[in-house]
């Protein structure tokens, strides 16, 4: 059944892709030469020339889409994988069309029309595929088009795999039981242990299994080879669930080097173009924020100076990217002699705070000068909150993966903060959210955190900062 469904989806997607390509090809001609939006100094090419090239464009499209992996349909395919594959396919198709046009010395080639064609094809295919997957997943969520799976193992990783599969009801994958060789191991859930590894071929037939998830701990990876051997004569999909996130701390990547699979456990996601994008976002948004908030910062500066003796700004050494120290700016919220007895964490009802400082710390307005730290490059708008060196050395000894948070620039706000883990809250939870942010970073994630930060500042009543 799964094979027929997959073939049906592939055929549906192929038809949709070709229809979108056709519409984009013909529409690009009309928009470029007959909409009146663009001039045509070289004249308007004949409509028949575009029609003659239509079959060739579809042929080149099918080849490009296949090479880009647009028809690798499976139940766990994510939408961003779909968009990436479509982007590659459309770009490759456009290059093919341009190359063949020059090779044939076609008289109708137009750079403007080609750009419109690429944009139209990309947008059309993405929209159609999004709607198609939405319909398929809605059907699966209602109990139709289901497939069965077994999970090899009964430990922590296996139980987590079961929970995730049940949560992904749109995939239509239903776990029917665990496979375990060691009789003393139990799953501790409602799913039964249906057999052992050597019985997998019989279990596949008996329970109509289409997916096998190997979820074994590191010390039992020798059993994974036995699973693959037992299933060598079957057609089920086998997926290995890597027991590595606790070791990784940052990201998990795989790379092929001359046929050798290399697994990256601690790779920084901010590299190459990502660094440029994040830095441009920081510079642009910090400048905008400084300009818009300048009157507010001026008022706060006057109030700080008028309500307590001492400087307006407080400079404190913090650890940033790669653990390197920098001087972080804040509006002063404590007395000048607040740390005469040495560094210490702020506590609830801390007597060292000024009256204005209580308000500034509760509303995070004391953090506004850090926009200049962002502009200078010491910090980012979004990232793990920076900590003082004395506390970094202390926490690194007691909290696993603590120093992994220094793989990126420290931020004014972060994923932990918008989820309520700020100030006097669970440090381990903050680290957990910081590492999640690092491993899942993308520009839209940053914008989401910035929006949530503003929303929490305006409407949230939850306070942890003292």
C-alpha cells in the first residue's frame, strides 16, 4: 500500500510541477511583453516561438526536478526540505533553459522573461506542494492512509521515538510495538514487546510493518547490524535513530567524504553566509532601535543621574563568543558600592538596588545600552545571555555542555528569556534552551524571538529578574 501511495503522490507532484511550469512559461511572455509594465526596445517576439519551446522546457524541467530530489517522497519529509528541493530544481531548470536558448540561437530569449519564469515557477510549485501536503496530512490525521512501524529497543531513546511518532500524527506512521532481545528489558508503556530481532522478518509480515526504527543506545550498536541483516530480504524502510544529542551540545550534521560518512557533533551553525546575514541583521536592527529609542534612553539617563549618585552607565566584564571577555553596558541600577564584598548574584528584594533600578531591572530597560554592544560587534541582538567570568568558571564545572553556549555571540535576548527562563530561574533550563537555539538557528528564528521579547515586555506579568 505504501508503495502505491508513494507512486500516486509522485505522479500528482509531477503533474502539478509541470502545470505550474507551463503556466509560468506562458505567463512570463505575457507579463514581459503585453502587460505594459516593461518596455520592449528590441520588439515583441512572436507568440509561436514561445509555444514551440514549451515541450522542451517541460522536458528540461522534468530532468532538473528529478536531479534536485523533488520526488523523494516519504512520510517524514519536512516542508523546508521541500522548499529547498524545489528551489534547486527551479534554478537548475532555468539554467538548462538559458543554456539551450543560447545553444539554439533562439531569437526570443529575454532576461526579464526568464526571471519572471523562474519566480513564477518557484512560487507556483511551492504553493501547490504546500496545499497538497496539507491535504495529505489532514487525511492522515483523521486515521486514513496509515502505515505501521516497530521500534527496535525499549530504552529511553526508544520510548522517546514512540512519543514523537505519536505526536507526528500527520505522518500516518503508527507504532505497533517494540522489538527487544533482552527479556528483562521492558518498555514501560502501553506498547507491547512483539518479538526479538531474529523474528523481524516474520513480524514484518504478521503486522504489515512498513517502517523499522532502530533506537538503541550507544553500547548496543552492535545489534543494529543484526537488524539490517535480519531485514536484508524485506522491503521495509529502516531508519537509525542516533543516540547522540546529549553528546553533541550544538548541532548534528552528516557529510559524505569520498564515501565516508562523517558525523559532526559540535559544529557552529553561524559560519559562512550565516555569519554575514546575522551580522547585517544586528547592524541594521540595532541602528533602527537606537534611533527610535534614543529619547527614552535620554530620559532614563537623566533619571539615573538625578535619583542616585554615581555614573549613568555600568560597565561589567562578561564572556561572549568563544568565552572571550568584553565590557557589557547597562544603565546603573545599583549603588556604586554594590560589590564591595565581591561579585554576587542579584537576589529578590536585593537592598543594593536603587529605587529606579528596581523598575529598570523588572522591565529590562536597563539593557538598552547593550544595543551599542551589538553595533560594535561584541554582542548580537539574539543569543545566550552573557555571564560574568567568575560565574562561567563555576557553572562550567557543574553543568554539562555549559561552555557550548559560547559558540555564538551573546545576545540581549534569547530563546530561554522569551520562554521565562531569565534572572533567578533554573540555570539548567536556561542552558537547555540556549543550546536548542544554537542548534536550530535561522534568521526567522531570530525575528520570532525579537517579536516575542517585545510582546513579553509589554504584556507579560511573569518576572524573574531582580
